[in-house]
C-alpha cells in the first residue's frame, strides 16, 4: 500500500490523517509499537512532526484471534503519542439488520455480545462522525466538546473493592440502559494455568468519573479488567453517549509466540533488503502463516 498509494502523494499538503485499522493486525502482538512507528514515519515523510493522526477503534470481531490487543495498543498510542485520537466504536452494531451481528447474551456471564467472525460492521457512519468531530475540534479549532469515550486512568483498592477512575468521562459516567455497569471482572492474583483467574464482578457508578467494583468471591482483589472479550457489548458510557473502552489493569506478561513468516508479494531482491526498505518507510508489515 505504501509504495503504490501513499508515496506518490508525498509531499502533497495535508492537514492530518484519518486511519481505519484493518482486521489482520488482531494477530500482531506488537501492534501498539508498530502503529507508533508508522505515525512517526509518516510525520517524517511529510516533514510535519505534529501531523495529526486520528484512528477508529476497530470493531468487535473474532476474526484474527480478536481485537483485544489492538484496542489496548490504540489506547496506548493515544496516551503516549501527541496529536493522536481514538474514535470509539463499541456501539457500531447498534441497529444492525445482520442477524449474526446483533446483541445476544454471553452463555458464561449473561452479559451482552455483539458482532461475530465477519470483521466488516455495518455502522461505520457513526464512527466516521466521531472521527470528524475529533478533527474539527483538535485540528480545525471548533469549540471544545466531548469527543472521546471513557478510558481507564487508574484504580485504587479499598478493602475488598476496587475504585476505577476514567479519563474522558465528559459530564459524568452513566449507562446506556440505566442498569448497573456490566463487563467488570476482578482477580486476587491466582492463576488458571498461565492466565490470571478473573471472576464476574458487581459494579456501581461511585462518582462522575469513578466506578466501584467488587465480587463476593474475591476478598482481596489485586487486578481489574473491563470489557475483556473481543465481542463484549457493554453499557458504560459518558453522558454524551460515547462508549467506554475495554482495558485490563494487570501485570503485562509477554507471551512466547510461534515464529511468523514475514512476506511481501510480489517480491524482488533479498528478504532482508526488502524488509528493511518496507520498515524504513513505515509500511505496515504483512504477516503470513505460522512456520
């Protein structure tokens, strides 16, 4: 994509970039790092160190192993790379006529799921409007307004309860259905195999930007997560109606992955030379089958 569609228009004057992430990066364990490097490389190409770069939260889908790592990487980039922004999308399937995308209860938790294996949602105009709002406020100087959904800021443990604080809570946290917040889980640090064991938790809004979380089965909580299912359709929003973003607040262990073949077709020259040229320009790397 870089050589055929992007490089020919450099250095055409642009005000910024709108990025809609493709679903194949669900398999990319280094997604956040790769996205940050891509942004840096494009800014270098245009000689604009502060070139705005706004991106859509990829929709819920089980394609490519799911999008949990992509969501986490997107929030990380927004938090650490200046002049970026994330347009939330957890409600992208609302009103869909596709039966396979519609809300239905999760058999294990009873909480709602939406989306499926098809990575192409039908409600992209809703997210497009949010991207436009971000650009209009942050780049074109329109009056400030709430343009982001609630995102994890910090948490505090008090006895058997966890107080979770959100950024971008707008004029206050609420739920879209008037019920208690769902899709919160907590852990006391015990593991099920190699993974932390989480239990379904109760939650209530305890302040304009705070949710209180607890579970009868966890007396000494250490970690908390929210919406940690690639199809989760949760109800937490700010009063401006923008959905929250999934998160996990736990130690991050880097898992050993099987080697992955990097490829570009058609390919000329050596693998290493080709790969270095692609990496130097910030082109997204294609990942093929496992070796």
